[in-house]
């Protein structure tokens, strides 16, 4: 991953990277889009929820009159699998500064029956039209410099079942305090912090932030639990358009109870701005 002081002239622009190709949608008829869920974004048993959120976010961005996701809430109904999908969108309301829409992602099961995988409700606006007035007590997460953090190639791969194809498309450098799970010594704290970027160097934007909030290893790993942590519901707020350069992501869990846990994420850009926030409810690993 490049730091904010480095340049990468070969980095792909939005629209030419693997992320853009794999989140592309094709208009079939008004409000209906065809998509293909890439196997390159799978983790353990299913297609990653952040990738799916970005895919539906792109469809809604085409359908609604405003360009940028401000808030998007997704309910994950059944696990998505690589292959064809249909996204059906609907405008709920259009206003001067915000428009609201909903979308569902549909796939077919082995018998040809339609199965709804995800349903989202979102409000879109124009991030460039937002006020510059910022009053916040939030501060960027304390993290080691990127050169002192750990990527996928810096140690043995954790023993997890299923696919880890998504790791080849991400450049994640975990803070040293959050890597105990990878060597069998989890900290017991529900925390993950990392520098984040796409592996091909594509600059972050409002759409890719929908992936970013759900791209790190789950906090349950640092609680000593391994396995699939499926998202039940995920709400993301995009606060401003991120500056070029690496992102810093902090995710925390304060309460695992009844077989479920929450994850609160903050994403900070290279200009030290809080660019996205999210909360999700997930099912804790069962073994």
C-alpha cells in the first residue's frame, strides 16, 4: 500500500479497476439491472457483504437522480453465491437535496426459483454540495505506521475453511495489536484496526467505502472465535468524499451476546477526515 506521501502513476482510475468491473450493472429495463457476482470477492463460504453493498449501491446510483450514497441500510436475507443476479430498484421519494430508493438483489436457486438475497433502503445526495462546517470530537484511530503493520504475506495464513479470494483484491495492513488471532493468541478485545486500500491501487471513492466498512477480518477473531461471521444487517453513512491515499479503518465490538455481535466501523482518509461510519449486526461464529 502506498502512503500519503507516495505517488502511483500506474494506479487505475475509477471505472478501470477490478472493483469497478466486478460491480458493474447493466440496465435490462427501467429499474432492473443485470449483474454478475464475482467469485473473486468470496470469503469462507459466501460473497462478501461489503462487495454486495457496493454492487447494489452502484445500481441505486444509476437509478436515483442524486449521485452519492449518504446512508444505506442492508438486510442480508440469504447468502449470495457467485454467478448471475438481478437487482430491482425503486424510487421511494425524490427531493431537492436527497432522494431515497430501495433495491433487492435476486438470484435463482437450483430449482430455478427466485431467492431474494439482500434488500436495501438508501438515501442519496451530492457529497460535493455539503457544507465545510465540521464540529467533531472524533479522532483518527491510533495505529502503527503502515510499514510496521502486517499484510497477508507477512505470516502464515489462518486456518479457516473455504475461499479467501477476496484477500487477493485488498491491501490490508493490520495494526500489530490486532493480529494475535492469526498466530493462535487472540487479544480477547473486539478490535480490528488497519490501513486499507484496493490491491490494484484504485483510489477510494464514495462507492468503494461501502466495501471498506466490511472488508477487515471480523472482530470475533480477536475474541478467540474463528469461522464465518455472517452479517444480518449493515447500515453505512458516507460523510464526505475521501481524499486519494490509504484509508485507516477501525472496527470495534463491545457486546457479544445470544450468538450475535455488533461491529462499529470508522473509516478515515489521508486528510484525517472521518469519511464513513457503519454499524452491523452479525451472527457470531458457531465453532
